[in-house]
C-alpha cells in the first residue's frame, strides 16, 4: 500500500512550464542557431546581441516565454542526470538530421 502511494506521488513529480518533448525541440533549435552563428561569425567571439536575437527567435517560434524557459532550465540545472538524458535526445535528433542530409 505504501509503495503504491509513493509511486503515485513520484509519477506526479515535476510540474515544469515546458514539457520535455517541447524542450528537446527548443534545445535542438538553439543548437542549430548556435552552429549557424558560429559559421556566420567565422568562429570569432560574437556580440551578445547576436545570441539574444537567435534565442529570442527560438522561444517565439515555440511560443515560450523567457521566464518559462528559465524556470524549466533551473530545474534541469539541479537535476544533472535528467538534463544529460534530455541532451542525449537533442543530439539524437541532430544526428538523424545530419544523416538525412548526408544521404541526399
């Protein structure tokens, strides 16, 4: 009985502003922005305004506020293993895209 109650509470666990599936897409888009900006600036130090513009675009695309993103990332900052698992999904998406492009 106690085990069932604990499982019920743990499944309710985290209530984050951004669901994991959506966050994976947001982070994949952020990685794409970073890659394109590095190329555009020839891998030199980029002004903060360039980063801000790119990240603002990604958040608007996914209809997420900066505050929602910040709160969600605060959670993952405190839960390193979950963040690592999340980033593995991001890398998997990007690798699949790269493979698809390579096969063209």
